[in-house]
C-alpha cells in the first residue's frame, strides 16, 4: 500500500437482500484517497454512492453485507474489524455528515451539547475543552453569534446554520477523514454558497481528507480534487476534476453532463381568465407576518415558478393556497370564485382541484401501503372507481409516468428508487384529476438524470391534460428549464414578477441578481471567483 494513502478500498463487493434474493449494490470497486484530498462521488440514484461512502467507515446499512474485498484505513483493515475497534475510529478519526441535518440532531438537546458529545465520549477532551472547541468551530463555520448559538435547540436555527453546525460536530475531534453525504442538497442557492465555502475552508485548514457524495455536478466541481463517476454499483470513470469536466471519456459520463441543458420553450399567457388569482394576501404565524400583500395569477395550462431562498415564504404560500394555513387578509379565487380559507371549509370539488406534491417522497408516502393502493386512494375518493375499473386506471396512470405497472403495482415504497417514489407522488396527485398541482421542491433531492425525467414527465402531463403547475423552488436551473412565469419572493414579499424572459434577463433586480449569481456553475473556479468578487465589493463599500 502507498504510505501516502489514508484510505484504500480494493475489489469491494457489497450485496443486499431483495425480493429476488440478494443483489449486488457495490460491484468490485477500487478507490484510494490521500491525506488532505477530496474525492467527489457522483452518479444517479441507486448508483451506490452513499453505500460506498459508508463503507469507507466500515459501515453497511441493515440488510447489506460486505461479501468481498478490502477497506483499509491508515493501514488498518476495517472489513471484519470488531465493533469496539470500529467505534473507537468512528467520530474520532472518521466522521460522517448526513444529508438532512434536521433529522440527525436530537431535538431535545442544545446544539453545543450534541456537537461536543463525541469528543467527550472518546475521552479526547474534557467537557469544558470540547465546548470551547465547538465555539471555535462555530466561528470558523461563520455561524452567527458563535458564543450563543450553541445554547439554541435545533429547531431554533435555519437549515443552513444546522448544516454548518453538523460539519462543526464532525470536525470537533479533528478526524482524518470526513464523509459528506449530500450536505447541501436541501439548501437554497444563497445558503449553499456559505455552507460550501465554510466546508471547503475548514477541510483545507485542517488538511482533512474527504469523500463528497453528491448528484450535483456543479457543486462537486467546487469541492473535489478528483471525481469518480458511479453507475449500478460500479466505478465508470475517475479523473482529476478539471480533466473530468473538460474531457469525460465514457458515454455515460457525457450523458450526465448533457442532462443540464434541458429547457422548454416559454409560452405566452392565454387570453382567457386565469385559473387562479391571488390578491393582496397576508398570512401570520402567531404575531409574525410571513406573507405580505402577495398578488399574482396562475394561467390555465401554464407553469408559474415561485423562487426564493429559505425563509422567503414559498412553502407557507403553498400551505395558504391549499387551505392548511388560513390567510389573514386578501383573497384566493379559483375560476373566478373565492375559495374558503380553510381546508375544512372547502368542498370536495375544491379539494380535488388543487393537489400538492411534496419535496420528500419518503415522508409523503405511507410505507405500509403498496404502490397500487397509494395511487388508487384518490380515485376511490373522487371518482368512485372500484374493482377492475380502478385497477385499470391505476395502471394507466403508472404507464403515463413510465412506471412498470405489472412489476411495481404490489411493491412497497422502500422497494423503489427515489425517482420512482417521486413519480408515485405525482401519480397520486394526478389520480384526483386536478386543475392545479403545487410542486414543492420536487427535484431538489434527486440526481440530474432522474430530475430531468421528472421534469419531462411534468411537461408531458401539462401538454396532455392541460394541468397548471405552481413550482416552488430555490433552483434557478429548474426555473429556466420549465417555467412560463416567475414570481421572486423574499421575506414574504414579492420582489418582482413577470414572464421568465422578463425576470431572468438583465437588468436584474438586486435580489434576483443575488440568486442568479449564487447558482453553481460547472467551473472549478466558480466559488473562488464568486467569494473574491463579493469580498471585493464589501471592501469597496467599506472604503466608500
């Protein structure tokens, strides 16, 4: 083994239990990682990225088993290592940063307590030393009020702040290796810039090696020295980042690059009355105003994108439109008729007309229901279908969404990929025969290949059925790909609204310019140049 290699994975084979017996999910993969080096793992859903990342810590998920190969960390073989020995490494020398920080923190304990816990458990520091170390890391991660934020509970900070706190928690013991598993997937573009900058700075400062698992090509190009492309559990291609971006060798890698170019033609607004009109809408959480004088239209058979960073009020607006959160003043009109403000006051026809697709299909689908039953429920409720007619209609919807109805009808959600589960959520919404579907960040957790398939599915549905879409997103690329009209939201107020061409063409409003400039590009120098530009503007502003 090369003495410079911190991690060496050789001919790794991992299998998982499935309905067909056992299936190979990591197939003869080789990987090396030097001290201080960052390796990016990319590929579509089910490629084995997260499984390989976890294997670097000697860990496999329940139902999985390492059936061959070697994982050597700093000369020690992790495959077959005893539990006590593995636990002495995890947290202390090998750390893991998960995709969802909100699901990883204990809501009952304050941030500083949780971040200091690993160092104390491994007896690397006293409780006081660990807390001081946490505060230092909070400062380095550019968290606001680093001396005080540790006394907050997880629900009292933003998603971006929680993700930085999770990285600080991983760094407390100064590990040799950190595995980042999609750490910025759920963040808006402006928050993502800060988190990426913080992660990169702290990894470089301490010379920490890292495996960065992501489906976002632009993000990985900012973080990784080398990129490995995976597909179906195999390593397809590996090269230094700049070489990989400039000249991918394999056709599959080239296809990943090409996916980013998907766009639809912008269409003019129809001449007839809009499907929905929102006028002077205000909404509060307790005494806090979260939506302020919101007014816009949703045309028939068109797509309106609501774009803005976390906390801008996008998802709150969706809750008001669906009647889950009552508005305080203003009106929502559907086909010229004012809708009752609460779900409980709306008719069955009103409920049927407006459906919603949530961001995380894992949380939106009952894990105990089979896929056929998930899609069948709104058909029984709204159409009264039963028996063979019900099953035929479920099959029709599944085929429309490119889901293999014969194979998947009786499957449970955990037996499907992320993209397939999101299609099931779309199918459930379509089963109600709605006129408006609200899509809340429907592609943010999906890889580019799957996301493109979902977007094409939505476009096809709109052309076929004339459904209107209200797309809630922080992804400017998604807006450019699918929207006809754009509403830019900040702090509960509309900054600007208009056609996609009007809003996304210069001259830009200042906030729109911030969103556009914060969208990562497939250029390894993009983040550095952006930070330098913003630092220069800050210095110039101070000089003035």
